[in-house]
C-alpha cells in the first residue's frame, strides 16, 4: 500500500454505547460495538494485520464525517437507509456475498431468516454459515446483521449482544420499545 493506505478511526457515542468507526480511502471499513479501550486495541491490531496500514486516530476525519452523520441520523430515527461508500476488505468469499445481499436486500424495518438469506445467495442449507457470516460482519448497523433472525421467531445471536440487537430492532419498529 502506498501513502493512501491510511486507516483513520474514531470512537463516537451512540444510543447503543461507544462505536469505533474506521475508514480507508475506499470507504467505511469497520464498525465496532462497545468500543472500550481493550476492544479498541484489539480492533486496531486486526486492522494493522489485515490492511497492512497503521491506523490513525482522526476524530475530525473527512472520511468519517459522513458515516458519523448518517449513524447519528439513524439513531435519531430520521435515516432509514445508509448511503455510504463501504470497504469490504475485512470480509471475503461466502461471508462477503451474504453481507452484500443483506445490505442490498433486507431494508429498514424488515427481518430475514438465516435460511432465507442462504437461499438468496444460492446456498440453501447454509443457514449456519450465514450465522457465522453475520457474526463476522465488520460493518454492523450499516450492514444490518441485526435484521437477521431465527425462523422460529427467536431473535438469534448477535456479536454486539442481544440487548443491542433488541434496541436496534426496536428503533426500526420491528420489536416493541422496551418499557424500561
């Protein structure tokens, strides 16, 4: 990578706790939940290893301005569809295919089953692999893995924790807002 290979990152507050955002010149590359210092450091290691670049903390970064603005609008309930440039380099193969289908095909306020998503990418029977793809999603919220649920009505797992998944689904009107 040349001098363009810079990864800029920042931590922003959100309704679901601190989120760490990272972007390359291509686009948003990573969204990390519960961005405590330990989690942040682990992610910086991963970005270094996977992207071969030294991540630079840049809260005022022009690259991050639009993701920060759109996430704030999403949590405020005024944005239903993200229109961000995404860098898919932290995911590949089947996982990338599933995540791209999710980003394109499961809109705000809707949910899809793991098996349904497997069918949509031409791999019926790969529901568990879809679950693994959701678990490895480098761009949660923006690539809405919270919208993937179990076919029997169970909420399914979630890398950000079930409480976070419930909050996101409640924000989108899929679940009732918790009373307290």
